[in-house]
């Protein structure tokens, strides 16, 4: 752009902004970048990257986000002189951009591929940042739609990307790497990295101060960055951690012991103390000794956030003993570990960096690890080493917290909880009768919420003390009801002698792992959680250590099952018919090897393939049942002669059905394969089907597709990360058209993007196959025009070198694609698997999942496509019906 536009907009006799001065440019790093927070007419952030003798600049209305899921609009503006990288101050009234400006972040940047100038011309700049706040890999992608410009008579018109003097719109995206941090965004940080000042202080002309934390002995609430005068809040919602499977790496985190106790917020004001539970209930009368300790130890008004625990002889927290102590009015031995300070001495510290809040808290409480009020110490350095240390000591786990994070009063990925063993809360939905010498009750029937539905998760019948059983029985009797509260109540022996209750109680349960049909194994009761809202209880990820152990158990189990003697009738692991009865089916040659070991370390029998389809049936059937279907049959197993079949033949199992469909060209009626339930699915497995390929329309209305698909197939020389980036670009383009895309690795080389479409209704006809094909072709060709070096829409092999082929031809009547959860006729038993957009960049290929890994995944991962049927879209004008 040059600097002429920058000069034209400014009067350097009035503004302190730097005038272009090439000799002074040498003082600025040739690879410098800066992000400036700018409170002009609208608050925004300016990203500036030095390219040659100027700062290429973009205005980001919402500021950058470290969350890879958040794409932030970045509007390209005029180039700035390189000396602007140091500017912080106030632009005076009457000047362009009047208002205070802060150096929000600064450091070095470098392009990842080629030269910056070439990448910017092409519309895709991938780069690395090494700033004080932003680090790692980032991406700027120019969008198809641009800003508006005034016409000759003052009217606005939408411009294309080729207009001269255009205001180009880009997207700033954080790539998924170790520096990515969901939940961390621009507003997380409130001070200048250059002077330590807030925007208010810059506007007031306050002198610079060191941005680092002041020495501990000089700490006060007013000295903390981001602190502001405010009255003590009557109530606060505690900040909550997001469950995570592993400890985050890097030095931007510190790690605290995860206690097994009650979360409390303690308000101390004018020598009066109020103790509030996580749900805001007043517990002061339950913990009088702790209240007295707070009065004695604290000399200033403050709000402390922490956890009340009862420690055993080893110094490990014991939740059930804590609960019995509180309800038995034996609170003298209860210890409160404080770990945060959201308000202190007349100041709201929510916007202050976490490490500064904790430094002040440590000064207030002192370092003594004795008595009833203690500071919760943390580990610095290696998170994995800290995790191993707490695991060896039998502790519950770690809470990892990102440095610089604010106190948001919500569940945020800036705080992560990583468990050493599987333990979580469950909702109580019933109890069984006692047996033998047991009194009061036998076992609790427990579950968790999946949306609005309470899902049965098993029974817990161990871990109860006599005192706990009596208390439970007293609490459960008033809650008895006639009907089960579970959406999927147990049947048969599991339901014998059960009394159902209203789902008002929450139990904490420790367990080994989950079975493939969603029931916990080896559970043990730890206590009731009357501080947790039942409807907030969902299924959490399993602990890393337990997951590793379960993986080994699964591998051993596969090998053991492969050596079992043949049997003809099996079916028991969770696939059900519409009447919820176990599926029983005939399986011939169950021990025949279907997937031989080709260097993967395992082989799979026909029985094991059938067991896999039993396990995935509930998730797979919505994508194959009731649709015309084609299959790939491999009678002698993977790697041998296979054939494609779409019509039923004599001798197929009774559960495998068909549907009559009229051919478009000849008007001839032909019968296509179709299944309705798990029995049909397993019947095709009996027929040696290794791949399932459904239509994109239901059999009841084959002329109106209810989903469209893009198949991204990488050509030679295309790395996986380029495939993931291409999928993200296509997803963003569809989102601009108000269409929601869901991702599926194909089980081969690429990715499928599937978009649900609005079905026909009385008020609106459905989409036709010609409309869907025309639309997908237009989208594919548009992407090719925008990024010709990245994409091709031509199937010619010679044109696919180094490019991703966007296959839109699957959107025609009779065309099919591999179904979700379908195995593929390829070495290692890869699976076409739905995945979340968050995990796609972290995979290694389109064949990243196999039968063994999917079986493990089903125990802990929610369905990434659970919302597919709830988000149907409509093609944009010009394509719609």
C-alpha cells in the first residue's frame, strides 16, 4: 500500500504519532510485530507485521483469540511506518483515530512458507509469533467478501477482491499447537507490555510503571495490574476448571494439587465472615471454627476462593470423612486451602493476572502449612513431572492454571483439571433393596445428563459406611417416585427390586473405566455432593492413567477373544433393536481372520468386526438406516478380491431389507439394499461387508437429499496439516453461507465435510439433486479460484500434484460415500469417523482411527455429530428450491 495514505490522514503538528522516517527504521527489528489496543470510535486491536520498510496492518474488532475455534475478522488498513511499533499514547481529538492506544503485545514474527509479500498477494499468510502474550503458529486468510465503499452518489456497494483501494477482509486464526489455549482472548490481558498501564491510565496520562509483578513485600491490592475500585460483591460464582486428559506443557502454566473437598467462597468484611458454598448457600453455621480462624488471621477485607478438606494421616484429603464431619458438627479438624483472591481491600481483582492475585494472597496468609487456613502452593516447571508426583502420592490430580488469566466466574479452559484416577459426580436416580447383612439400601443407580436426558451409567454398591447408608436412606425416601428418571432405564436383572427417585441428589463416585455400552466398571461411592446442581453433571473425560491401563486391557481382550472357540450365535454388547432387546444374530466362521496383521501389531477376526459394529450401532444407524445402501464385500478378508454391491440377493439374512427405487433415466424400478436396525447392520457383517456407503437421501424420499458432502482428497505431496487447513477454509466458506459443516476423516487419505439440509415440508419444498450438485460445484470452483495452488476441482490425476481435490460429484442421485463409523477395506482396519473440528488439525491422516482405537474412544468421547440433525440448513438464494 505504501505510506501515502498514512500521511494523508494525519497532521503531525498535532498528533504524537511517528511520521515516516526511514533512517529511524533501523532501530526496529526487521522481524518486529506489535499489537496495539486502540480505543477510537470503537475499541479494537491493531495487528502490525513488519514487511520491508512498513508495518502491514489489520484492525481486529474483537481482538486476537488463542482459541483455534474462534476466527476473528481482521480488516486490512493502510500501512504504518515501522517506528509505529513503539507508539503508545493518546491521539488527540480531531485527529484520525482519536483516543488512547496501548502496546498490548510485541515481539518477533516470521512467515512459515515462502515470502510474506507473496503469501499476502495469494491471500494466505501462515506465520509464527514470538511475543510476550501471543506465541506459536497463526494464519491470516483473505475472505471472498470485502468491505463497502462509497459510490459516485454516496451509496455503498459490496466490492470484490479485485477492486483498487479496497478494504480487504481477512480472518485471523490461531493454529492448533502447544500454544493454543481455548478460552484465552484479548480481554484476558488488560495492561501494556511496554509500560504496565491500563487504557484508563494511558488516557489519564499516568506515568509508566514496570509491567512485572511488584516485589511481594510491596504488594497491595491497588498495585495489581487491572485492579479497580469496587465494593465487595454480595455473591460470586466460582471460576471452574475444564476436564482435560493430559497436563498442558510449557512454562505458561502452573499446577496446584486438586483437592477432594468442598469448594467455598469466604467473604471477610469488618471482622464479620460469611462462608458460601459453590451454589451460593450460606455455610457459615456449618463451619464455625473456620469462620473464627478467618476473623483471627485476616487483617483486611477480602474474598477468598478455595477448598475445605479433611486430611487423613497421610495428608491426603478424604471426602466422605469431610462430609460426615460437617453433618456431625465436628468441623474443628477441617482445613481451608485458599488458592485465589478475586476481591481485596476495596478492589475488584478479577482483571488482574492470576499470578499477581496469588502473590498477594500468599502475602496475606503467610507460608505456614499448618492450622485451619492455608495457602494452596503450586508446582512450577514441568507439568508432567508434577502430575507423576501427585499420582505416586495417591492424590486426586492437578489443576493447571494459565499465567495471566483473569477470574471469569465461569468454566474456562484457562483452568484445566487432570485426574490421576477416574472420579466424577453422578446423579442418583434410584436404589436397590439391601441384601444379606446390608441395611437401608443395596446400591445406588446413577447417571449423567446428556443434554436434557438423564443417561443410566450403572450401579454403585460399595464404599458406604453405616453412617452414610443411614443418611442416604433418610434423604432418598422423600424423593421416591413411580417412574424411572432415566431416558434409558435398566431392564432385566438390573431393574429387579429397584425403587426410583427424583434425580435431586448428586453422588461422587470413583470407578475404573467405562464399558462400550456406557456403564462404569468397578465403581465405589465417595460421598454426596450437595454443593453441585444435578443438571450440571455430565460425562467427563477419563483420567490419563486409567485410560492407558484400559488401552492395555482392550488390547489383551482383543487377543483373548481371538482365541475363543467358535460359536454361531452371539450378540450382547449393546446394539439394540427399536424394542431395546439384545441383538442376536447368526455368524458363520467367526474366527476367520478378516484384517490380517500387516505390521500394525494386531489382526482382527470376523467376530471382532461384528463386536465392533455392535458397539457403534447406536451412533452409526442414524447415518445408514432407512437409506438406499451399497456395500463393499470381502469374503476372503481385507486385501483380497472385493466387490461392490447395491442390490439385495437371495440368501441374505432376513434382517437385511430393500427398497424399490425408480431409475432416473429408464424409469425402471430396481431394488436397493436397505437396513432398518442393528440386526440388519450385523446381517451385512455376516455377509462379509467391510464398507457401508449410503445415499445422501432417505429411502422414503430419494429425490430430495437431506445432506450434502464434500470429499477433500489430497494429491501427491500434500501434507496432512494442509488437508486440515483446507477443510477449515471450506468450513468457513460454508459458515458464511449459513451452512453448518461436520467433519469426518474418511478412513483413507482425506476428509469429508457433511452439511445437513432442510427436509421437504408443507411450507417449503426440499432441495433437488441438480440444485445440490450445482451448489457444491460452485463452492468448489470458487475455492479453486481463491487458492489455485491449494485446491483443484478436476479429477485429472496430473492436475492434483500438491493440491487437494474437492470432489463434489458425490452429490448426485445414486452417488454414495463411506458412512460414519464404517470400516474400510484397507490394512489395519481404518474407520471413517466423525471428529470434532478442534481435534482435526492434531490428527496424522484420514486413516488415524482404527477398530481398536475407536472402541477405546467410545468410552470417553461424546458424539461429535450429536447436533447434526438439529442444524439443517438451506441453500442460499439462487440454489434453493
